[in-house]
C-alpha cells in the first residue's frame, strides 16, 4: 500500500506524515494489489472558518472504482480521523458488494422495492457536490479507469480570466447500478458515466430522500 501525502497551500511536517502512515495502517486489511492512497492536506486562512480550517482528503486508487472521502475540522488530526472513518465505511461497502454480488443488485442505499429502472430522468435542481481532488499540476489523459484534472484558462469578457478545473476520466461502459455504487464510493451527489445499455453519456444524481435520477444525452 503506497501512501502519498501532500499539502495544498500549507506545509506538511514529517511528524504529521508519519502520523498519517500510522493511522492509515488500519486500512491495510482492505489492501488490494496496486493500492495507492493520496492524502491531501489543506488549510483555510479565513478566521471565520476556524472550526473547519483544516481539511484532509483521501483518495484510494486500485484496479477497481476510485474511493474517496474528505473531512474538515479545527484540528488536522481530527480531520484525518473523520476522513478515515468515512473511507473505511466505503471500503467495507465495496468489499460487501464484491462478496455478495448478484446480477442487477441494487446498492444498499436504495430503499427496498426501488430498482435502477425506476430512476426518473428529471433534471436536477442545484446540488451541492463534494469537490473533486484538487491539484495545480497539468495532468495527461489517464489510463483506462483513471482520472486526472488540470486548470484550463478560457477566453472571457473583461479583465479577469475565468479559471476552470477540467477533469478527464476514462472508463469502461457500465450499468446504472454500478454507476450508483461508484457515486457512493466517491461521496458525490452525481456521477458521469457511459451507460452500457443505452450506449450514451449519462449522469446519475441524488434526489431527495433515497431517490435517484438519471440524465442522458441524445442527438
């Protein structure tokens, strides 16, 4: 299990790096071949946000779905503990799914009686999403199943350019069921994927309660 610790707009001491490795050792029971854990630490300088001033993001890369969590607290160590608790729960969910996988199985977060086919293709309202892992380095297009992101400057009106974050993700076509699972594993409120049944770019998204929706693009 490879662990990569980095700071974004903040320094990370050797002592904290060692603390991270010791804490993440509890995840070794979920270790799979080629498993890498990216740990990104960031700090909020606004004194009004002191209660959530320290943020820790964890991203696990394996030969399966990307699994991610993040947490913020007033203390860096506390934020790390919270993020580990979240990601361990998602690792357990992924392991249970592999163990009990059956065709067309609905993720455990979907209430009894609901099936992916019931998803209504209604457009979502504004949703708050968990930000993707951040980096300031330009990244190449990843291998299949991987993802990367880079900052792209666009031509805009006015003196200030608009900076957007572009994320590139290459993946095999999958079912709605698998897309819902992967959305849960990264902690997002929506997930972009290639629907293998419709052969079209699609998005599943979280609605109120335990309901989900799906949007597809057509010509």
